[in-house]
């Protein structure tokens, strides 16, 4: 037989404390909710990656289609036009678009030009002038076109 003195109290079991069970239940629920949130986050991330890949693929296809529309892989002057008639002293525009050009020149012209799918340059001819656009590719090949502006 065990004797307990007046100053000693019997040891209480931790399992008889309802706080332990409540804490354990809260911990289990918190772990379960955390697992759900984590797995949903992973699923969402995987979905976002698939959506981004699909969007990138679609963009590449659209870019390829645009390249084909804009001249494919060959050097080309896609457009060249100008204000057809002006009065002496007025300013006109020469507009052009090239594909796959490394350099572009517009003569006679003092302003610099560069390869572009759509670029307009202001010109001020004193008399009827024919402008020549020359586009050169990286391989050394070149193409040219002319446009005339009448001055009255």
C-alpha cells in the first residue's frame, strides 16, 4: 500500500485532462486543412503552367502565321507608297514595309531609315521626284522598288 502524505497529491493522468483532447483535435484539423490547401496550391500551379504553355504555343503559332503573312523568311518589300501629288513647298510621306531586311535605304533622302514592317518618312521634294527603296538581307541579296511624287 502506498501512503500519501498531506503535502503530496496523487498524480493526475494527462489523458484525463479535456484540454489535451481538444488540442489534439485542433492539431489534427489544422494538419488536414493545411494538407488540403497545399494540395490545392499544387493543382492550381500545375494548371497555371499548363495554361501558360498552351498560351505560349498559341502565340508561337500566331507569330509564325504573321511572319508568313509579312514575307516569310525571304527578303521582300511588302509595301511602298507615297503621297501621289503635292504643291511646291509641301511635305509628303513615303511609307514602306520590308520583311527580313538587314538594312534599308531610301534615295534621295537625308533622314535615316531602318528595316520596319511599317515606317513612314517625311520628304519635301522641290520637283517631281522618284524615290528608290532598297532593302538588303543578311545574305547580301537586295531588292528595290520605286515610287514617284508629283510636285505642282
